[in-house]
């Protein structure tokens, strides 16, 4: 639930995929900092919550 994640103090986003393609830290920081990370799938979902809808 992105509304819950949005309120977190810190996020550690692991990935970028699952299995052998995962397990690396893709992004870490506050939800707003993660939303600015273009490599983070979580950041891509959080971005509209902080910066409005994509155009």
C-alpha cells in the first residue's frame, strides 16, 4: 500500500527484480528521496504521490 509506504521514515528498496536479478539496494532514504530515484520501481509508483500525475 503506497499510502502507508509514503508515511515511512525510511525506505530500503531492494531489487531491481526478484531472484538472481534482485537483492541489491536500488534506493534508500525518505519516501520523497526514493520517489526521485528513476531506477526504483517503488520510486516510480511514489512519484505521483509527491509530484503530481505524470504528463
